[in-house]
C-alpha cells in the first residue's frame, strides 16, 4: 500500500475548542476587521474583532436564557450571510452543536436531518423556511424553538440574555474540549439518505492551524480579503470561513451568485473560494464576450499564451519571446479579466470536482493561481491542496500537515489524520464500514506521485463496467464535457452495456450568446437539442473528452435532452453533485433508446 504523509506543525491542548481561535485572533490582530457587511449601496461597513465577539457573546447569552444546554443541537437554515457566521460562533460559545441545513432543502430533508440530530432550536433565515420547519415539527419531538433571522431573532436573543452573567457564559464556553462534537454536517446524499458526519472541535482547530501554518503567510497574509458566496451549509465554505475568522482575514458574504461580479468589483477580494463551475463560467463568459466583440482570435491567442506561460513556469524557465507575448496580453486581456474579478485576486482555491489542467494553467497564466484541493465532509473539507511554490495542475497536491494519504491495492484513497471525522450520527454500521484499521476509506480512486501529490481519477461506487468487462470512471469524461459553454450537465453511462455513451443537457444561459456568435438564429433549448449544427459542436467536446481515455473507454454515442439536471428537480445535490442513480432511473427510456437505436463506430 503506497502512502505519503507529513507531521503536524503545531500542538493543540486537549482543553481547547474553536472559540479559543477567535480569542487568539483578538489578542494578536485586534485591528484587522473580521468581517465587512454590505450596506445596500455598494459599500461595505467593517465589523471590528472586539465588536464581533461582543455580539457573539450577547447572542450566546440569549441562547442560554432560552434554555439551550451544553451539547444541544441547533440547526442553521439560511443562505450565506453574516448572520450565519454570527449564529455559528454563538452556538459554539454556549457549548452547543451546530447543524447546518441547506436553505433549498425540502421539508422531508429538513425532517430527516432535524430528527436524526435531535435539534432543540432552529435558526432560519426567512418565514418561508420557518413554514417548512413547522410543517414537519410533529415529526421532530426534540424541537422546541424556531427563530427567524429576518424577523429579528438574533436581536431578540441579545435582549433575552441580558441577565446572564459573563461567568456563566465563560463556564459554558470552556465546557467543550477538543474531543467534543462541534457540528454535524450531513452528506450530500448522492447514493441514499444523507449521513450525519460528526466533526469535533479538534477537527476544526487542528485543520485550521494546519492550513494556516502551511499557506497562511503566502496565500492569506494578514489583511487579506475573502468574499464568501458558496453555501455555508457545505463543509468547504464552512471550514474556510472558520480559517478566515481565526486568521487576520476580512470576510464579506454574498448570498446570490447572480450578483457575484458586482460584489467582486465592490469588495475587491484578494482570495477566492469557488467550485470549478464558477471558473468555467468566468472563462466561457469572457470568451463569448470576446467573440461577440470581434476579438475572438486575440482571446484565443491570449488563452494559449497564458497556458504556455504557466507550463513554462512549472518547467522552471520562461523563454523571452513567451514572456514578451505574456506582457502584451496582460495589458490587452489578462488585466481586464482580473479587473472583472475585483482586480485584487491573486490566489483562489477550487474544490468539489476537478478543475481541469487546461483551465488551471489558464488562470495561473493570467495572474490568478488556482490551488486545487481535495476533501470530503468526513475530512472537515481539506485533505490535500496544491502548494503555491510547487503548483502541479492536474493534481490536488500533497496532504496537509498532520495527515497521511494511502492508496490501497484497489486504487482507493485512504486518509488518516487531524481532519478525519469522529463517525456518523446514529449509524454505527456506516461508521464501521468507513473507518477501518485507523483509516477513513473515501470511496474515491486515485494515485500518488513521488512527491506525494494526489491525482483523483474517480469514485469507486461510480465506476462503470461495460459488457466487455472494461472499467470506466465517468468523472474525468464528465469534467471535460461540462467545460464547454454549451453544456450545463452530463452523465456518462455504460454499466453492463456494449459501449460508453453520454446524456448531455444544454446551458440555457450561454446558449443565446453561442448561437449569436456562430451566426445562428435564436432557438429554444428544445430546438437546439435537435439542431444538427449544435450537435456537431457538441461532438467536438465529446472528441476532446475521448482524447483523455482509451478507445474502449471513449464515448461512442451521445444524446441531448431538453431537460436539465438541477437541484430544484432533484437531480443535483445542494453542493452540485449529480445524483447518478436517480438520473439513470428516471431517464431509463432515453438510455434504452441510445442502446437500441445507435450503431457506434467501430
């Protein structure tokens, strides 16, 4: 079994918890605002460190006055916003356990998470969320209180806790130790009912300190600025927000990605956290705009120059001619792209899926280095991340300090270290299956380079076995397909079938621009799905995907449908993962049609 690991660079005390990191920041960097809040006019108002802790304490006292006991679970159901972080820290300050729920969750999903975690309190964003929680209240016997953020519950809690003493609050804060559960985060549920991963204070404290010790000074130097727009209910956004709160970073929140570009321009972050789809949208949108403005050839040349420049950096030497071309395109193209992202971003972290080597080189080449990482809910988000001084596009970098990665004989990635969770809530069978012999079995397939950099090749549960016995990992093919501006979502199929095929959906947002740029008339998604010129363009990206695999693994046939796979219709999880089993079940007729009517080329 091949493995690679590094020792932790810090030693935490057993009697610490997450709140100690906030107090440590107050002592060491009191003058750097912890947050900035949008004022509605395009400007931001700073929240000073001392003021935030005072507000956290006031809300925490209100929770005590409302009857919250040490170890009680409190649900937070809200979009990403300042109040989310305030509630989270207040729950920890009083010794409670935070249970995030996606604000898009259905009543049945809310009922399962709330009952499984035995929540006593629910802090929800809006009245519509309160109605959803109320509709399942009779199935959650532990639930006593529902508070609505937009109706002023946090201000009410501050008033309610006015008579709680500082001594009582401090006793609550210090009652939790590293081994205690800090949060229960439920998995995305791509293959069944979500499981509640119990993450401890040690998971957050040690993972945060590992990340800061490794990357803090270079990627997030004191005074850095982070704009958080990913769902805080997801472990990725949650951990990075905790890191930014514990380290002298100023964070702002935006709940709606439709306003992302104006918010980037107004807040001017230096660091960005995103999923690959965001970077794909930025690139595809810039390319489409350039083509529409008659600058398509310039953009294509600039793109190739950026990629070549990044590759040359990796090789250790940039030729003079390439350097000159890069300088020219920096003035013509790259500077404008950076300005569209606020003008100050130098570093970004991407996770959740593969970014793709080409896009990673492109963004690095324009001056925004995207550090790809890898992690799961059960690992408090990060296991590995690319190192700024040794970026290897196409990999997710080596493991963080305090952790070890191993590859077993079947290619499965195993993890051991400070970030590995305690177990699944009320599910000893699943815990025993995942945590074996001191290792967490991720279910992902990968390989390790000599320097410890990890490459992800797929998920073991998603591997297709064709009728000819060929094992095919669909994820790498799907990542390439989704990179095309016309493609919204896709699913690669072929399990127990004679060949590999794919179902594609069209991006309704990008379609009109693409049609106009290619001299084609306006058409609906349904009309485009049947149009031969659109299909010919899609064939080019299928051919591109096929270049990454052997002939036996390549996509022989694809079908374009006029539906899309979205969170709203139940085909994507809130973290944008495909519910493959549901798609295959619901689109069985389409799949059968592919294999009964199609005659793939030999």
